C-alpha cells in the first residue's frame, strides 16, 4: 500500500533516527553527562535537514517527534544530557523541559481529563445529532418514495440547430 510523499517521510525518518544514533553514548565509554560537541552539531544538522524537508514538501512532523528536539537550536532533548525535566503542578500537572544548550523551555500538560470530558460531550452531541439525522433520513426516504410514485413524463430530445 503506497501513500503520497512516501520517499519524503522515509527520508525524514532516516534523518531523525540518524540524529538519535549519533548522540547516543558508546557502550565502551563511561556514562558521561556531557555530549561530544562534534556529535551534537551533526545531530543538530540532521534535525535541521529533517525540518527543511518537511517545510519544502509541506509535510507535518508528528507532535511526539516535535517534543523530542528543541525548537530554538534543533538539539535532541535527552534528559540529563542536553535537557532537564521537571514535573510541576501549579495550575495543572505538567512537565517543564529546559534545553541546556539555548535555555528554551517547553511545557507539556500531563493530565488529559479536560480532553476526555470534551470528547464525551462531543460523543453525546453526535449521538443526539445521529438520532435527529435518522428521523430526517426517514422523512427524506418517504418523500423520495412518494416522488417515485408520480407518473414519469416522457423526455424529449433537444436537437441542435445547424447553420
């Protein structure tokens, strides 16, 4: 099964995976909290290229992927290495992610109760609309049947005038 822009999505996926692999620490090294500057720049380049492909081809990057890199400097946000994560609950419970490279902060809500309640209300409204729609459909069907019972008039062909 194919879909439009498959090659572009594959390229974006490859660039994103390559940026993640470049930044991962090697197994023979000690766990280090600092990132290699060359690898960090290469990872940022891959993310930048992925965003350019998406922009040129007018493709959407999924929100899950967008949350993993910094909007300001295109750095992959790895907790403890290139970003800090804090869970706050002043207004609502949310996660605050701060990029250690450029200092940009992002805020993501954790609690989706409002969205769930909104969906439930939508479902109730849709059910009510569906009931009303079925009543309207039944009325339309009866009207159509009444129209079919009317005798059909013969159709006449229109002849084109020749000059």
